[in-house]
């Protein structure tokens, strides 16, 4: 009999793990430790074996490695078929995925095929006294939170909201065991194939997946600098987000709102322009790796979180930044 295990599906690009996968593995390790179970990572793709050893940095005990051209890029059918077979063979207790486009496509299909419960877009995970997974997600249009359990499901399936969990690497670790999985699928068995890929438009990419975010607050409207801030976002190839006042003014669409009633993000760079720093906003971006804030008021609350504080008139500062970025583009 296979010992109880908690599974995670690792996403990667250009030969490296993305930060969302690091968060997923870190949270998986915390839960597996709490449950006294082994942490397994599923690593699928083409020529991805070099990534397996470094998964030990996040507490992974075992890697199921499947390499095939049919697994890269991602398509629904081969992943669903392969994962269903593996889950039926090894019977993990919990299966965690990222709430990315891949995870949002794959998780409900697996749950339906396996007849188990599924909770999407979780912002917090815990274990109750009966060692059941307690999955918390926002409900009612992000106006409240609900906690869910699936007591009769194995595995319990959940996707984790990108940016909602912390990355934690182990000080002492060793490479995990690796089991190579034979991929028996044939291209002729699949009804769909990917013929090409295009880079996402920064204006439409999901905020939770962005590495750089430019955020506009009420100060942008007061300084009449919205167009300049949008230009700054375009030059940085970053999406433009905002606080609730900008949504109320219809300058930012609701899906671009960061905060308690919006999206939670944790990019590598969060550039806040004229954002006052109200708690309703900062709760959604406080875990960003580097926070740069521009505001005319010395006492702006956002400065309490910022790694770099720029005090001054927003319009001239953003215009100067844009001019410098244009000159840099010309040189490159």
C-alpha cells in the first residue's frame, strides 16, 4: 500500500519554476507536514527533468516525472488522462493546483471525472481536528469569505489563488526521489492540438500572473495624470491596476481592482502612483516583492509599506520616468 501523500502540479516556463508554483509547493509542504504525509510534485512537459532536483528546496519528497512532446504546451486531454490514471493508481489524499488558466481548466475536469469535491481560487488552507482540509475562498463577489470541506472526497482538489500564499524555501534539503512515468498517449488519440502561441497583451493579462504591476490611485485623478500613468504601464509592459476610487470613477475596470474587494497580487514590482494606502487596498498587495510608491503627501499610508518612497507631484515624476524609458528603448 502506498503511504498517504499530498500532490502538487508544478507549472514552469523557459526552464524555470514560476513564483506561483513556488507558493504552491511551499503551502503544500506546510500542509503535508501538518498531516504527517509526503509531499509529491508532478512535473510534466518536454525536457523538464533538470527541474526535478531543485524541487527539494520546497520540501518535495517525490517527483512523478512525465516527459513527452504531447505534454508541452499544455492541452487538456493528455493532462486529464494521465493525471486520472496516476491518481487512481496512487490515491493521494489532497491534490493542489494553481488557480491559473491551466489549473482553472484542469482541476474541475479532474474532479468531475473522479467524482470528488473541488474548491477553486482558495486564499487560505488549513487542517481541522479531523485532519480534513479546510479550504477558504472569497464569495459573494469578494464581499465575504467561505470555508469549505469535502469530507467524502479523495483526493480533495483545490486551486490556490496566485499571490495569496508565501514562498518558503528550506535551509536544509535534499533532492527528491524521481519516478519516471511512461506516457502511453498517441497523438492520433487526441482531438485537439496547439498550433502556436502568442504573448499576452499586458493590458489583458491576469493581475495575479503579472510580475510587474502599475497601480493608479485617487491621486492620479487629482493630478490629471491618468494617461501618463497608462503610458508608464505600457512602457514597462505591465498591466494597469487601481484602487477602488479609480474603479468608482470608471477609469479602471472592476477586474483590475487590487484589494480586499478586488484581486490579491504579489508581483516582483508594484509601482503605486497616487495610491493613498488604505487598508482595503494594501491587504491585496502587501506581499509584493518590491513596492515603489509615488505620492505628494509625506504622510501617505502607502509609504509605511513601500521599499522606495518618492514624495512629490505625481505628474512631473511620471512624465520624467516615461521620458527616461523612451530614451532607454531608443538605445536598445
